């Protein structure tokens, strides 16, 4: 089952360990754009009945790695799991040409190799931009450029390529609530910002942590809106994630965001839970084949992939996902 401690709205009362300060991060705001880990494939919430609007995925909708097969049209989502980073650009170009837009990028490492998980949705007519493989300075430049052009940051992920820190981000030119983002900060700085922003009515929608040279750095996006009950936790061991997962489920919250990173030979998880209703399922510790199978089954039942994180366990790729 995905244990129980008292959760509070906003940030939990337990502070995580402080780490050596990382590179200072940016803080940007716009005129309108939310921190644990169950263990095994059996960890899940029971799943309600399929949606009446379910559309069974066709071949190519959910793929492990990259493929040369035609991109299927008319799908509510396309999911790519474990794309080697060297093949990412070509796969991205093919999917975008088929009129889909990138909504989430998740970079992760297995051994010395970097892979990408990605979620695409049908193009909706809203202008968008994405960049990956950015250094911190290149990300700052892109952030400033797109903010000045009226784009809002919708997704950001920190990851490693050859042991070097990289960022991937997505911007959309759309109206929305006020937003704030920062990257590459220490845990203590992140915690201080989380506490302060929560008091101002913001909640986190993304908290990505990566540890180049075993020095953790936090990157996050917040939006100012009423999100109901939520809980954010990061830098969690598998056991701590299990505990937080069960507690959140008991309070009617479900996973809305996941990220994972390797640290000192183990995995650390970041998660955001939010109140929700309707059909929902979450799994952790899945192999690539099981992740693709479960994703296809959920899509057939009308549940789209809302969160995905890849990580390494015993030298192999494993996946955590949530569908609703």
C-alpha cells in the first residue's frame, strides 16, 4: 500500500536537512502563471470506473525509448518513457510536427546515461516554447527572454548529463495567476522561500531537485491561487515517501507532481500532493515495460498521465507515475 503522519496545508511542519549552499537562483514573476516515495509495483490507490470519454491509445501513443513508427493522430496524450538523451531532439521534432505540444520533461540518470520521460498533449493554439540541455546561465538567459516576451514558465526540470547540471523548461504565452520561480538554490533557501511564498498565497506546482557532485540544488515554480489542500515534500527516501503517500491519501490528496534524483547511491523523491476527486491511480517502482502497460491501461480508462519520474534502482530504470 502507498503511512501516516499529520499533514498540514502548505508546507509540512518537518524541516528537511540543510545542505551546502548551491548556486544562487533566479526569482522571476509574471503578470499571470506548486515536497516522498511508495515502494513496489503493488503500491496504488484503488481505481474507480473508467471514464465515459476514454479513448484507447493507438500504437505509438505510449512508447518506451524512441521509435521511427508514425506518430498517431487524435490522441489525448502521447507519453515517451526512457528516451536516450541523444535521441530526444529527433523524437521531440517528430511529435511536435504531428501537432502535439510538450507539457512535461523529466530527465534522469541510470549509471552514466541520461534518459528523458516526456508528456505531450494536443496543440491548443497557445504559443509555447521549450528548451533543454541548458546550463544555469543559458537557462537564466532563456527565462529572461521569454518572460520579456509575455511567456509564463509552465514546467522546469533539473537533471544531469555526464555529471553536469542541465535544465529543461517549457513556457506558454497564456494568461493566468501570478507566478514566481527560482533555480539552483540550497535546501535552506528553498525552505525559506517556500515558507514565505505560502504566506503570500502561492503554492508550488514544480519542485525539482538534483545533486551534481552530491550537492543538492532546488528548482521550483509557484502560482498564486487557491489550490485547496496541498502538501509539498522533497529529498525523501523511499520509506519517507511511502509514509507521506499514505498520509496524503488518507486526507483525500493525490500526486500532482513527481521528480527523482540520485544521491550517494540512492534515490531521493520530490512530490506535490493536492486535493482531488474522480478516477485516479498512482504507482511506484515500475519497470519500463510495466510503466508503459499501466499508462496504456489508464489511458484506455480515460485517465491521463499527470506525473512521471524516472530513477535508477539496482542499476535499472524504474518509474513512478500518477494518472487521473
